[in-house]
């Protein structure tokens, strides 16, 4: 018997696998939180499938998203990244990863972990929405707007309210699977 899934997940096998295994699962590992923040920023103006196809190349290019290493990237490293055809070679986006790594480390130092800080926007609990149709899912929310403003104030780049909302969905702060999707109930039990 075929399982019902969110409509967007049916666009490609890669998106379907991501939907079925990762999207909306609560993440509390700082390295993985930084990875998703980086990938969501890279997506700006592009499709998520474009980023998913390049995810492995991003992991290699950006030292498995280790913010301590990335925060120290110099001009030579930026130049090599700009020549890397496996990633999105946008100078502003590449520089934002370095800037964001530095801001990420500052939050870790202040709060003990980025996880503790970022999940505070939803009081440490996943928000379980109950959308009947994909058309009901918003592009941003009051919470993603507050998160965006707070991150920008701390020096982050490519963290607008729409990017923050997509980030919240990806890392499980929001359960935005439609209620008929087989993942909706599963995420509710996590």
C-alpha cells in the first residue's frame, strides 16, 4: 500500500528520501544545526533539490560543516571555494558561511550550545501544525521573523524570515508535514 506524502516530496527521488528520513525530525546536534543553516542560506533564490544534489560536495568543501575550521578560512580558501563547481559559487554566500561560523561559535560560547539558543525560539518544543493542504503552509511566521532579527543582530547573513522558517521546518522546530502525510504522526511522537 502506497503511503501518502507531502506533495513537494514527490518532485524527485532525492527530495522524497530527504522528506521520508530527515525533514522535520528534531535536530539537537550543533554540527548538524550548522550544516542545515548553511544549506538553507545556500538555497536562497534556488530550489531545495539543487542544494540536496550538492550536499555531499558542500560537506567536503566546507570541512563537514565544522564551524571552528570554517571560522578561520582565509582568502586562499575562499578563492578555492569560488572555483569549486560542486557548490553554489556565489561570493556573498561563501563569505556568509564564514561569518555565520564565527557568529555560531560566539553563540556556543555564550549559551553553551547553539542548540540551546536556537530551540529557545520555540521553548525547546516542536510546534505541531495541522495543515490539511500544502497551500496552507506559510513561507514565514512571527517566530521565524523574530529568529531572523535576532540572528542578524548577532552578525549572521542569509537568515531572512523565509530562510529561518525553512530552517525551522528542516530541523524539526516545526512539524509542517500535512496531516495526511505518513510522517506527520511519526514526527508528533518524537
